[in-house]
């Protein structure tokens, strides 16, 4: 379970860094771009991808992920900024229900009664987590539409999970090798767009953004690395890893958001956190049977 704990910590550190980005005037897109550069290096060193059979690999799925990952990363940062760590972590973790529905609609899997109950509770948790009442803000438009960032994070992360499942089913390359390819595509596409932003003078080069991006990339990669190792060490108990990871991120994210960043949650929002944990427990229990 130590690997699960490390993975939880890395995931929450990513949220903390995204929260601090505005305070230190970090160009978040530039940081996210450089995040993929260090992720490529760390994947090569620790996961040792084998790049054979590339001609038969699902390049269109890789490309879709290469586009969606940096885009969702930016939206995740905006959600953390306007909704806080707590609500964003709930939306991100409950996106797991989208692959479950997709498995039923696209992959022919059966939806059990427990899974339907879990999904229903999860939807209620999302609705309770939305900041229905927003305080006045200098950036009124962003504050008013804050709930949209939660919705996009929920849907977007779910779509990414579905695409990752498709990648994991490809037998021609290991999942870690496929992940390496996705990182490369994400970095190439991001660096091209970043070059355009430099040329249009919409972004300004700074080592601070690069270093921040590298720290972000280390935490992001650590989350994936420790999660994979947790599944390897607890190969006979995947549901334990699944539930502990998701519940742990929501719980630790709530502690950090409420205690350190003094995020304000309504009673309904707190109910949403409790419902999210219940939903994950129900889904985890359903996966055992």
C-alpha cells in the first residue's frame, strides 16, 4: 500500500502546483508543455519502453490522446483556479464512471445493479460538488462559468480513460511503450503551439516556467509510476488499489484544500465529497463480483 500512498501524494502535489501557478505568475501552458519533456525522459529511464511494431500501433488513438492530454491539463488548471482543489479532485476521480458506461455501450460488458447504483451516487456527488452559488469576482465571467470547468474535466478525463483502455488492449506494444508514444506526441504538438505563441508574443520564454513544468512533470509521472507499481505489488487485489487511490486523492485533496488553501465549501459540497467516496466504494465492491 506504500506505492498507493506515494501515488496519492503525487496526484495531490500536481493539484497543489496548479493552484500555486497563478500566485507565482506561471504561464500554465508553457509549464504543461515542459512537463511532457521530463515525462518522456523519466518514462524512458524507469519504464524502458520498447519501440517496435510502430507501423501497426493505433496511431490515431495515440494522436487523440496527445491532443487531449495537454488540453485537459490546461482545463484542469483552470478548474483548480476557479473551483479549488477539492471540487476538481472530486470531478476528476468520478470521471471513472464514463469508462464504465463506455464498457457497457462500446465493449459489450454488462452493467450490474451495484455499478448502476454506484454511477447514480456518483452523478449525485458531481451535482453536489458544483459551486451553484458563486461569490462576486473581478473576473465575473470565469467565476460564473466555474462549474463548466468541472463538467469538462469530468467528461474529458472520462474520454481519456476510455482511450487509454483502447490502448491497453493493443497487443503489439506494452502499455508503457504506448504511454511513451502518447507523451512524445503531446510534447511535439504542445511545443509547436508554444513556438507559435512565442512568435505571436503571447508567451514569453522564462526558465521559471520550464523549471515549474519539470517539477510538475516529475509529480505527474510519479503518480503514474507508483500507481503501476501498486497494481504490480497487489496484482490479486486491483479493486483495493482502485478504491484506495481514488478515495485517498479525494480525502487528501480535501484536507489540503480546506486546511492549507482555506477553500470554502457549502454543506451540499461536503455532502458531495461523502457521496463520491461512497460511490467509489460501491463501484470497487461491484468489481469484485
